[in-house]
């Protein structure tokens, strides 16, 4: 049995709670994971003055995957925490493909009457665009103060995320890909996104394509969810759309994310979408389903497809049985959902 080196970064808020639950469920799969915990968090930052110590990224390079909880603290400005921990890993390891699947799980009530029609994957460009880090502020505190945010789009970056999205769409039953931009108002970078998309599309004649402006696609997600399948968008646009998608599927507490380096030159990072959730930290009621589904994406990336299918089946069994945390309208605790998922894994063992 192959040994996998897994870096676990609990981070802030409910992050350590859901990562612990995720590792407990992974242990029930009887795979050979060698886990190393990294204490990088906002508490660590306040104590040491940095999130990632010198040589930290170099240490992470030796791992097969990274399981990440959350970053964000009420004691540290958000731009400091994000740029101190998550983004250095994503950018430092060229994890340019952020993948966020969304669908209504069995037993989970969507706020939409037709929520059962939700079955999407949002592909988010994860290395440049609005989060490239270009810009600055001058003349601080003066009436002439200026702040600039420069969205940087490169042909190479845009082409590779489109190609990734086409290849993903090709593997899905509907073989449909929707380009989401704002090229009516943003006439340079977004128009380039549109043009490169249709250039790449010529290599994928079997994939059906369409295009929506980012504001228009929000109404389509709500009113006509069945008409969407895979969506590809910029760092900022897809970030916003994937939160909407998670809410429409029932809760941010069930939504997974994979930050992929598809060429596998660096480890990829897997994280639940929900963030730190300060309001429920330490209460034992955080929903671990997002972390479990995130683990499914990690298993798929590692080539453990049978284990991934088995875990996904267990997740669906638990949600169908109504073992729900408060975000889904239930009264189960994190430990209850974790225990139920471990039990479900034993029940579906024979299928795989």
C-alpha cells in the first residue's frame, strides 16, 4: 500500500475542528496517510509575526497533498491573514485551478424549489487576475490619496485555465461549459478572456459552450439551474459565484474546494469553502461535510478513486439519513456527523 504524506493545516476558527474530523474519517478508509500537523494560524502570527516561517513552503513541497482548514481572525485584518497564509501557498505552488463542485446532497434542502437541478462545477482561475497582488496606495491620509487594484491577466494563465475547464467538462455527462466574464464593461482583460476561450474551444468540438456576463449568470443560477454545468471564471468572479452556489445547494458547510497544480510539479491543497466561522468556533457544531467532500476531491487527485467513491457514498448516506448540523436545520454535532460517516463507510465497504 502506498504511503501518502499529508500536511494538515487547521488554521483559524472552526478550521482545526473540521480538519480533525476529516482526518478521523480518512483514517477509517484504512489508507496509509502519514500526517504532519503545521500550527500556522492567526494565533501563531500574533505570537511570531508571520504565518509561514522561513523555509515553510520548502517543507511543504515534500508532501503529496495539503489539507487546509481556514484562515481569518477577528484579531488580524483579513488582507493580512489571506496574504499571509492561503495565497502564498496557492501562488507559491502554482495551484492555478480552483475546483468547486456543487450539488444538492440527498436529504439537504435547497432554498430553491428546483434545487435538485443543481449539479455544477465552478472552475476558478486561482493564480492571477484580481488576486495577483498588483497595485498600491500613495499619498496616504491626504485628500489626493490613491488606491489601485490591478487585475493582471496573461495569455498563458488564461489559456491554461480554459483548457483545464474544457477537459473537465469533457469528462462530465452533459459536456457543457459556460464562460463567465464581464467583457461589456471590462474591455481589455475580459475581452481577452472571451477571445482565448473561443480559441481553445476549437480543440474541444465535443463540448457545448455558451457565455454569460457575471451579473446575468447569478440570475440563471437561481432561475434556471438545470441550464448550467461547468462554469469557468476569474479569481474574483468565481470566488463570489461559488459562495452563491454553496448557499443555493443548502449551506456553505457542505461545499468543498480543491486548489490544484494539474501538472503535479507541486502539492495541491484541499479546503472546505466555509472559512473560519467565528460565530460557532468551539461550540462543536461545525459541519464537517464540506471537509469530507474536500477529502473526496483529494482522494481523486491522488488516484484513490475507489476510496473517493466510497467516501462520497458514505457522505450521501449520512445526509440522506438526516444527520444534520444546525446550518442544515438539524441538531447534530460535529462528532455525531463524523461518527455517522465512519459507520456509513463500514456499511458501503462491500461495494468497493
